[in-house]
C-alpha cells in the first residue's frame, strides 16, 4: 500500500439519511422485512464468509449446506416456490455471496418445487420431501433451446398403469442437471415425450426419484459427472434413463395435458404451446436469474467504490483517493446508473408477474427481455468493478473475482439470452406504434425529452426491421432467410424497448421520491442513464430529424458533467444497497479498516482515511446540479430506509 500522506485530506463521506431514503426506493419498504431482510442478514453471518483453500467439490458441498440453511428458515417447503417476489428477493442477496448456492436454490425451489406446486394435486404424490434436493431436467445433449424437439420418452403401459422412462440414444441424454452424489438424495422433474396408445402426445413433465440417501443412482438411472466449469462450481452431470418404471402419479398434469381413463386431453392446440405451458416455471426462473445478476452487480460496485475511496495515490499537494480521478470514477458511476435502472425495472416486473394473470403473455415477454438486458449489463458492471480494483480484484476473498464468470450462467440459464431476445423481438415486430411526430429536440436537459428520444430510437429500429421484412423477396425466400433480413434491427428495437421500460421505472420513482436529497440524486442518475443510452443512436435520431446538431454536440459534455456531479456521492449511492453486514468480511470493501496484506485471515489495522459519515462531502469535485424544476421543487418529507445492521 502507498505511504500515508503527510497532511491527510478530508475523508470521503456517506450521507446516511439520503442512503436510507434511496434504500426505500430500491427495495420497496413494504417488501423489505419479508422479502429481503432475512437473506440480507443471512449472508452477513460467518457461515457465508468466503473460505480459502477449498477444492471445487468442497465448494459445491458448502453451497448445498448453505441451501439447507435457507430451507431451515422457511415456514413451509413451498414458501418460495409459490411466492415469486420472495423467490426473486432471495436471489438478489444469496448470489453475490455464493453463486453456486443461488443456482441450487433456484433449481430446487423455482423449477422443481414450483412445477410440483402448479400441477394438478395428487394425494399419492408428495409435494415436498425435505431430505431430497430437487433438480430440473429438460435440456438434452442434442436439444437445447429447441426443447419441443427433445427425445426422452415416457411410454404409458395401461396394463399395470405405469410409465416407462427411457433415453433412446446418446443425444437424448439429459444435459447438465445437478444430479451428482453430492448432497445425498435427489429427485427430478423430467421433461419427456408422452407416448400413449401408439401416439406421441407431446412433452410432459414427470416426477422421478434419481439417487438414494447416499447419493448413488437408483436402478435404471445412469449419471456421469461433467468436467469442472469456469466460474462458480456446480455438480453438472449427464443423466440417462434405462426403462425406469414410474407410477401413474409421476405425470404432472394440468390444463396443458391430462391422461385420464385412457384418454389424453389438452386445452392447447399445438405441441409447442403444450411444452411452454408445461415448463412455465422458466418465467419465475428468469426473474430469479435477473435478481441474481442485479445482486452481483450491486455488490461488485459497492466493493469497487468503497475501495476507490480508501486507496490513495500520489497527488498535488497531497495524496488523493483514486476515486478523485474521473478516469477511475466515470465507469463506476456509469454502471451505477444502469444498475439502479435495472433494479427498478426488475422490481416492477416481479410485482407485475405476481399481481395478476391479465395479459400474462405481455408480462412474460417483458420478463424475458429484461433477463437478457440485465444479465448482460450486470456482467459488464462486474467486469468493470473488478478492473477498477486492480490486482486486489483478482483475489476471490475480495468478493469480485469470480462474479463475472458466475454471471455467465445467468446469461445461459432459463433460456439463452440471444434466443429469448430473438423470440421477443419477432413478437414485437408488428406490435409497436411509433411515437407521434414532435419538433426536433434541441436541449437535452428535460428528462421527458430524453425519454422521448429513446422511444424514437426504438421506433426507428422497429420501422427499419418491418421494412426489411416486408420488402424481402417473398416469392423466393421464406422463413429464416426472410427473418434474417429483419433480425438485427428487430433485436435492437427489442433491446431499446426494454431500456425504455427501465427508464419509465426510473422516472416513476423520481416523481414519487419525497426526500429532497435522494430525489436530486435519483434525478441525476436517471439523466445520466438516459443520456448514455441515447448516445449510440444520435446518428439515426439526427438523420430522421428528431435531434438537432446542437443537441448532439452537447451530449458528451452533458454526460461528463453528470458524472462530475455524481462523483462526490458515490459512497452514498452504494450505501443504499444496504450491504454493510456482508461487506464487513470483504477486506478491500471494509469501511473502517485496510488490510495489512492480501491474507484474508490477517490482522486488520486502522486506516485513518476511510469513509466517514457526514451530511456533506468536503472533498467533492463538483456540486450536484439538478436541472428539472419539478424535481427541485417537489414536496418532500425526510424519511429513513431499512438499513440498520
């Protein structure tokens, strides 16, 4: 570490009252106690502290033990499976502390138990067996996102009223379920083609015991563990079935399909729709993956921001924290703006999903689009945060090193981002009304004008996609070739659609915030978010007459001015993430101590230049500027958020 300055500069500060008000905005005070507080407290316990020197298998075993700790805190085994808000909230907190544990919890509670809970009840089929870990088995070696084409078979035998589950070939083996002997008895929900009375009835789900209490495969089950993977370790396996006998109640029936008295019925007209209904649990799973990504981004940025305020380097006339350099602070602030937007978008989506069954298709499409945008954005934020911590960022005990690789799994899980983005984009292609014509925007100060420009950028991309789709030679080309002509602008429009929804969620809380300081920070963050999202699209916006040349020329300076205004408040912005308990065990993020060396077990010594609590920032590089008169003059009342450790 660099030497101590001869004349210490004023310490950086946290405005805790403002941070508390921001916490209320981010986490919704109505939810905090039940949805967030239990897991916030759990990851602050010694049981969730990073442990050095463990093998990959030991880390996986630890993740399963931590899963048991979560399970023990539930009033009922189905408490999370039947509550998408609580399920998503769990992932926001567990994922940064142990991504493997978060994955295991998602599979068990969302996919396995959730599938059982939503199927027709059957008195012979237990909903939950506390000694078993549930897994979910859809993907096959030769069949990934095209799950409607999977080959695993479940043949109905009416003579003894059983199913016979079989894997017809190498490509039909189930790919990557966590079916290893680790954690003892496991049981799966398996997707297989139902064959009954000589006909293929489409894909249905079946409850299948897989391993005994000592983790050994049950008769007819073949399990081969896969090699270690990059990022968070997981006990992925390839699993196959050799004529496994299943009772009649193993079939998970519902409106999408029932086999009763020798007759198969379904309220859906085609096999693909039947499959999507059967594996409906991927939607709360996507909410969980989005939540996990957001939690990791918030944790990584909190660590990097705190580190940047106690890590001093040479300066004139005295050493300064590296956060004082705009080249260091700017990318962190940019990702903070995006992470706030992603958090607020996720909060809106998860409550919309839990609130009503109306327009379910629209809600699920928004969730899929958000999963793609948020997981990619979170991975970028975590990567940047690690880079900003220099060499210390590569040590896992410092809390960031493994998170970017761990987020790779959120990009892939519950549907790869690109296929789900493409599917949503194709649905939106003719489901969009461009905004009404407006005068070209000449000033980028009003948030409403910035939001309008974002909507126009979406409309431009969508119009281009429709035009390319319609004008392509339909007499010679159909299907994929025709879609390829429209796919790139269509996916750009779909991404901008999601960013616009994030902006709407952000602007809603700006309007609703009653705390003046928190409101000013939210306004500044929202402006920076919108300016940065508009910047890549200024060419088309100007070309089509929606943005003046003057406004385009001013954009880089406006972005930099926003960054300068927010720089003094970085610590307050990350304090709102309410991670103090968890971060206390992260050496480079500790708010009161600096580490003597990079040994996580080393004795900490007091560092005189670590962040302090205050109402102002003496070392501030620039004053916060609020240009929205409405935000500056809105009625307000001081309030504290749920932050006490």
